[in-house]
C-alpha cells in the first residue's frame, strides 16, 4: 500500500470511513446502528462519523496517522438500509476476552456525538475468532439439568416477596414454603444485598438450613440463588466463597450494575467454586428500552453469553415488563442455540455462530402467574427458567400453595408441549384439566383470571 503524504486540515468523515463496496471478512466484528443524523448532516456522513470515532478517527487529520496503517485498523460503514448503517470493525481493534474494551470502543463516545441526534446499536455479529477468547457460561443448560435432575419441563423458581423488609429468619421461612410446595429454587431479589434488616451472612445461613430441610422432606434437589451483589468486587468474592462454604451451589448477581469487569472476575471465581451463576439485568431498560437510542438487549444478551452467566432475565412478553414476542424469541435462541441465522422479523440482522460456547437459560420473570404458562411455553419452549414472585406468594393460601399451583400448571403445559399439542390455542383446556386434580391450581386460576398486563 502506498502511503500518501500527510496533509493537515479537516476532511469529511465519509472520505475515509464510508466504503459501500467493502466486503466484510470472516474476522470482522459487524454492527448495525439505527441512526438519526443531526439536521444538515447526510446519512452517509453520520454513519462514517460513527465508524471513525468508534475506531481510529478524530475530527481532524493528524500527523501521527502516518505512523500506522489506517486502512488496516479503521472501521468502515459498508452498507446502509434506510436509517440503519452497517459498520465493520477489524478484529485487532479489540483486546481478547474483553467486553469492556468492546463497549469502550463501539458504544463509547459516539452516543454523545453531535453528528447524530439519536443512535441505537441494534445488533452485533461477533466473529468466531473473537468468541474463542471468551469463557462462556460456567455450567450451561445440560449440566444444570443434570444437577437439578429435571429434564422435561422449564425449571421453576420464585423470587421472595416482599423483596425488601423481611428479616433473615422470616425470609428463610418463605424459602422453605416455596421449595416444599414444588419450586426447584428460590432467589433473592435484585436489590436485596446486605441491608440493616437482613445482613447477607445471616440470610445465607438461615436460607441454606431451609434448603436442606426442603430437600430432606421432598427428596428433590432444591436451591436458592443467593445475591452476592455488593459495593466492591472483593466483597462480592467474599460472599460467593461463603455461599460455597455453607453448602450452596447457586449464586446470583446484578451483572450490569456491578460492571462487566467485576462480573468477569466473579464469573471466574464462581466456576472455580463450582457455583452456578444467575444474572439479573437490573438497570438494563435505562439504555435498552428507548427505540431510537441506546443498545438493544439482544446485544447485551450476546455479551452475557460470551462472558458467561448460566441464566439471564429476558422479559416475559405477557408479564409486567416490556418485550416484543418475536424479539424475545430471538433473544432466547441467541442464548441457547449453537447457530442462529439472521431473521429480520425477530430483529436478528446477522448470522451468529457460537463456536462451542455453552448455552444458558433464558429467564422469564416479572408479573407472571398460572394463566401465563401456556404463553410462556409457546414463546420459550421448555429450555427456560420461569420465576414466579407475586404469582407464588399472592395465592390465597400462601406461598406453599402458590408453588404447588405453579408446578402443576407448568408440568401440565410442558407435557402437552411434548405431545405436540398447540399449547397456546389449547392453554385454557390444558390448565382446566390439570386443575381437576390440583385444588391449589384451581384457586390460582380463579384469583388471577383476566389479570393481564397487555402485550407490545
């Protein structure tokens, strides 16, 4: 390549960073951005500006660019489709195994750039060469099912409610009731860490006693996802190690609020300790929910599979949290499948291979109850984790009865699913049949019939 002599001055970004004829390589990391250019800024100039400022460029020509090969390292806008720009990044722009570095580059300064009024990262194609530098989930779906000895239905959990205010002993009482009633596991809520009314060490001790008693009484494998989220990484590791010491196999963390570097450290220690890792996505909607600005959650889900969680919350579609049915199905597949083909109807703009990284469970939680089970199985299939909080504890006869109702509903719908029945069309009939032999399910159905949160 012949180098041109440096010429000082300001050039349009599109002169260097807009290459509509470029064909991405197998090792390029590809991004699709929806963008609204600032008034007076052409779309190709805005797209080129994003490519430049998220890779090698700045606002003016600099003499030091003569000391490197910009053609090798620069990002390129290689295609546009309406308001969506496609940008290719050379693999060498990113440190191996670092989502932090990917974020600093691709979603760093450009989201505050004046050339664009709004910018949203819709999807990302991670090349196999880069995937192989990440660890992926420490346990995965197959091994977790082996541990739980549950193979033919979604795993069942319950978030303890009220989410704040219970003391350690009272909290553990609710755990016991849920597990004896039929849930596989229970969990702390995302904002229960170590407040004055419920210090983490006391909660762990009481909860693990409740788990052991429930296992002895039911003969089933039980567990509780102990929240190790804390104000610093060292404290999180200490809590994870104590969880292991008191006999737990399960921990959880708010993976976005603790930060991706802290999460990576915790994930590594969890694998060393043999702990499964449940990931709550607290704070995500601040930047994933706006339709014209931020990051779509499917991108965050890809990052999480790369870094390595065993569960991640994905919304429910039919519960109290937002989520489009087709998009949630697409996200679930990104978490579970070995290869996911592009499918614009589901928001998937790139083919995505996973290069052997383990699959993880998508989690449906937030405002779900027994009437939602046919919808949930229709959306997720059976390789999923359903979390019933209020849909367990709000039962007229308490948490134990609520757990029995949820277990009966899920087992009935999962069995119908395996029989090839249309669980969405026949959902009411399936639940009515199951309720004949489960009064707790009948009571839950009578209580929450007609309670809906709508669907986007």
